[in-house]
C-alpha cells in the first residue's frame, strides 16, 4: 500500500511540474491584449522555466546539468512551484493558485517524510 502511495505522490509531482508550465503559459497569454506580448510571455515564460528546471532540477536532480541538493534544491522547488502558483494568481485565478500551492506543500511534506528528496 505504501508503494502505491509513494508512486501516486511521484505522479502528483510530475503533474505539478506540468502544471507550472501550463500556469506560466496561461499567465503569459492573459498578460496583455497585444498579440506580440502574449506570444512572447506565453511561450517565453514557460521556456525560461523549462531551462531552469533542466539545468538544476530535472529528475530530482539526477538528470539535471547542475544538480542541486539540500537547501539549494528546496529553494529551487519553492521558486519553481511557487512561480506556478504566483502565475495563476497574477492571471486572476486565486482559487486555482491556492489549490496548486496546497498540493505542492502536501507533495513536498510527503516526499520529505518518505525520504524521497
């Protein structure tokens, strides 16, 4: 049963990672009535997030170019997932932002409790 719960928590983390990209893209496409700004922010924002995650956080750090551990990894995750929640909030989606943040907190606490960080 614990193995299933751990697997579900890792699946949740993957979905949260995708959720960050969707949230940032949504924010970007709602940022301005100008289509050039929409395209730049809606595509460029997620591209910057992907670059940061690839360099420092991919695969729990195992697949990252410059893997982070300890407090640096915790800071990266807070900035990354917090950025997704902030993007939703900035786009006028306060309730989804709060749900997103709460899911991340539950996921992080469980990963710490199960020594999966």
